[in-house]
C-alpha cells in the first residue's frame, strides 16, 4: 500500500518557526559563547560565522575549539573530526526517528532540512508529529529558522571575544556542560532504567583521569551504548 502523502504548506512553515521560538534565547547565548571562543582561538570573523553556518552543531564546535591548535597536523585534524563526529552521532538517531513520517517526501527536500537539523528543531518536529501533525513545513520552518538564529548568534559573541581575555572567568566554559545537563533531565525523567547512563558517566570519568586528551568522549559514549544493548537483550 502506498504511503500517505505528506503535506507541505506555508502555514506549516510558520508553525515550525513559532514552535522554535522558546529555543532562541539558548541558541543566542550558546552561539555567542562559540563566537567568543572562536575569537580567542584566532579565527577571523568570516571563519567564525562560516563555521556556525556550515557545521551548525554547538557541542561539536565547542569541543573542536577546545582542541584547536595553531600547529595543525593530519593526526590532529583526524582527532578533532573524530571527536566532533562522535559528539554528533545522536543526529543519526534523530534523522532515523523522522523517517516514518517523512519517507514519502522527496529526498531533495528532506536532506537539506536534515543538514541543518538541530536538537531544538528535532524536538519541535517530533513532538508535533507525535501529536498527530504531518505537515513537512514544520520541519523546514523550525530547522532553517534555528539555523539562521545559530549562524547570526556568533556575530556578537565574536566581537565580545575580542574584548574578553579569559572566557572562563565569566563561566562561559560551563555553557556546554549546563546545556547537556538541561537536555539530559527530561530524558531521564521519561525512563526508569538509569544503568546505561551510570555506565557511560563512570567510564567517561575513569577515562578522563587515566587517559590524556578527549578519549573520555568516545569511551563514555560507546560504554553507554554497549550497556544499553546488553540491558535490552536481558529485558
């Protein structure tokens, strides 16, 4: 049986923008922090804005900037790319969760929206669909609106960063930690099985103490995934 067509309307686009508005303050603050660190690391204004526009991944950008160096080697490039990719693996699952809804839509329309999909756009879209909505315009509106917000947010941060010598003195280095904590709270509230989270956190802490660099990120992520997989088999 053919899949039911998915509508794509201007009203859906406007609805997607409206649903995304609560995320704007956080995006502006986080984007300004990224712009600040970009200026601290010696990126030009154009490079900072271009990074926000092309990468469009707050956590990965913060991690990449933490690992930034003036003397690049291919090993360092691969390390930064690998860690950033690991941080963003969640978007593979985010995109997959939208497939049952968007599979009838042409790939030429879906993939550009997925290319700028952020946590806020995904949360708005998946909630809308869970409540019975099917308009693809919601995905387009939320994705591109938050992408534009994120890209623009680096502008004030970059010029602030030119004036701030030590971002950590203002607690800007804590933004990534607080953001992920705020994201994790509603996820934990919907589950009673904390075992994978505890395994992931424990493995990451041990790795951060035992190994140099950022190995704790992939080790923590993979440990939690393996723990969840075995937990599922046992259930």
